[in-house]
């Protein structure tokens, strides 16, 4: 059993020991909740990481060659890395200067450090007014060498930070003299777009049955998000207590997710002997699936 499944069982045991989960009219008993949560947690979608690979091997970049990571479509700005020999001046004061090293390997190392915001001190490159050129990127990517020729950038929580799942539309481009030094997605194109993770949110809501609702013939419990994760068969955990707080079983009223408003549970009130009565409290817990963008 995976650690996530064990975690789900622990959560299930906690709920099982709460009297609110003692009864259900949905056919899913509190004793099975640990299994349900274990299955749910074990299958939470972690999402996908946005990424792009830059080959920098054919030749050391020529003076004034550039490599660009453009996050303007995400409202994050643009980082233009300009390669220059020591003492050079960037073509645009906003450009980030990367010193052409004594080898292609050292140039790759310098670019990785700049993307990760890890350059400390001046690099010996300058702006037009003679002040030190910018040395570090500003966008939330993590870069590293995957082999002796390629640099991989992956979506991160901050500059040079922890890799995270993200649906990212950042574009990359380059102006390298050698046509073999390229991004895997081409120049001026979006990165390999990842996907935000599926988030699971537990939702609990209650409704008190009244004579007015019984006359109306229907009670509704409304949640903020769609109920359940259909592909995982997530259940509704439903408990009923009378006006004195005593659990009730054998309820014959019907419960159904509203097909037109899938965030809502509709209770059809029959008004018979085995049905919900005035003062009864129905508590429903379920999970909602949220895709973060």
C-alpha cells in the first residue's frame, strides 16, 4: 500500500470516529470511508510541469547572440540573455549579460546560473551608461544541465526555485549564429505546456428539514464546487439526526445530484412514515474537484 493510501486510511479512521459519520442513506457506510479516501488520495492528479530544452553545443554563442524567455503572456515580463565577451556592453539595458566563457561548458554554466538567479556580483559586462549589466533572470523557472549539451528549464515556484506543475504559455526564442543551437520547441514558440494539478477539496454542508420544505417537496444542499470526482466514484457521505440529535436510519427519501447544477444535492421529500421529518438535520460530506490554472 502506498503512503498516500495509508494517509487516506488515517483520514478515514478519523471520520469514522466522529458520530456525524455514523449513519448514511447513500449505501456507503462510514466503515468504508477509509477505503474511499485511500483510493481518492492515491489517485490525485499531480499535474504536469511546463518545460523546454535548449541545446547549446555546436559552437560558443557569438557576441550579441541572445536567448529569450518571454513570460509576458503570463503577465510575468521577459528575460533576454545576451552573450558577450568580458568587458562588453549589452545592446539593451534591460538585457541580462552572460559572459562567453572559455568553453561552451562554462557558457552553459553561466546561463544556468543567470536563469536561476544565482549569479552573485558583477560579471564584467555593462549597460550603455557604463554601469554593471543585469546579471540574473526574474521569471519562475529552474534550469539545469541534463547532459553535456542541453539545458532544461522547468516551471518553478520562483526564480531558481522548486519545480511545480503549471500550465504555462511562456514563449522561448534565440538568435544563435549556429543553427544547431536551438530550443526543442523552436524559436518564438510556447514551451511544452504542463498542466495545473487537480486539487481535491472536502466539502461539508447541512440542511434542516422544515414543514415548508416538506410542503414544497424538495430540499437542496448546495456546494461551491461540483460534487465528487466521477472517475474515482467518490461517494456522498450522508448522516441524518432528528431534532434531539439522535441518529436516524432507514430514510426512504431519495437523494440525487442535480444534473443541471452538479454542485448541488437534491432531496426529494415524500412525506411518508419513513421519510425526513420537521426538525431533522441532514449533513452531507463529499469532495470537489478543482483544476487550478
